[in-house]
């Protein structure tokens, strides 16, 4: 029997600050350790053949953190963009960023665009980094795009359905996440991919993000493989293969 593998995994990487505090170190040390866990997680996806990975690196709400922590995170993002992109490209990773890019400094924006352009044709792993991202904002932007089409007379409001709205949200060219992982012990979605997570299997762990290793990732995959995805149908219907298609 083949064990189902998620095509797309989305992760909230929570717990960096507490990881550092437990060691009596500044929070930035936790974020640095978190960046190492990101690398290991990407390696794992490539090795296991998971086609898409989306990471919540910085939420719209994170701009409210103390300026010292924001500065440290920005330095970390810039450093990661400078160090990692060439190697990720060599390994066939396509990188993209979702979220309100205009809020980042020019140097970061430039490197984001460069990374996206360089890796645009890669197909081994679709790596999406949510940065200054909010799920409600994503849906609002999709609504705004459709409203513009209606105002310009190019779209009949009656033609707006879930498929069309979904097509204007972030990552609409990817299958929706099959598996959502949140580390750090909280049981929340925290405004991540609200539209895209509608039918996603949710998996939570107390482990803090810097300690999230490949064994734990495998445990999440094993649990995922045991889940029955019914999409609103009955078990009997699912067993007889009656679901016509998986929703986006
Ligand atoms: C949440 O932990 C984590 C963040 C807000 C930042 C995530 C950033 C990284 C993992 C580092 C680098 C990422 C990339 C893509 C290079 P928290 O600070 O909220 O932890 P806490 O809940 O323990 O305070």
C-alpha cells in the first residue's frame, strides 16, 4: 500500500523566542536557530519528494514587535537571502514570497525579486515564504482585484464564485496545503492562509521551532497518512472513491 504523502505542507514556525529564553539568551539567538531548522526542513522535503512547502516567516502583525527584534529579523532575512539562494537554485528549488512586500526595505525587496526571477523555472520544490503576510489581507486583495474587474465592466458580479476568488488568492497555482504544522504549543491558525487551509489536515506539536527536526517531521507525515480526508462526505463514500475531486 502506498502511504499518501502531502503534496503541499504549510508551517507556522513558532517558539524561537521561548527557545532562546529557556537558554537565557536574547530572542534573536532563537531566530538564528530557527533559520537552521528551516534548512533542515527544506532538505527533508526535497529528500521525501514533497513538492511544495510554505513557511510563515513574518506576519503582518509581527511589525508590532520591539524594533530591536524586527531589526534582527530583517538582518537574518537579508543574510539568508544572500547565503542560501544560489544553493537552493542549484538544488532545483523555486522560491517565492507572499505578503505585503512594500513594507520591506529596498535591499530585501530587491533580493526577493532576484531570488524569484533566478529560480522561476525550478520544479523540485516550490518554496513559498510568507513575509508580512496575513490571510485576511490575502482574501481582501483577491476581492479588490475582482471588484476592479467588475468596475471596469469586464466581470459580471454573478460570475464570482469560490473558484474565481480562490484563483486571485496567493499560491493559487499550487494545490492547497494537505498538511499544516504548527510548532510551539499553540492551537491557532493565526491569520495564515485562511482561504487555502479550508480542507487542510492540522497537526500541532509542543516542540519549539528550533528543535523541529526531521524525525518530528516524519512523525507529522505518519500521522497525516493515517487521517481520513472526507471533504464533507461519509466514510463509506470515501472508501468507494465517490469524491469526484479534491477541493482546491
Ligand atoms: C515565531 O517565533 C517566529 C518568527 C516570528 C520568525 C520566524 C523566523 C525564522 C524561523 C527565521 C528565519 C526564517 C527564514 C525563512 C530565513 P516567536 O518569536 O513568536 O517565538 P515565541 O512564541 O517563543 O516568542
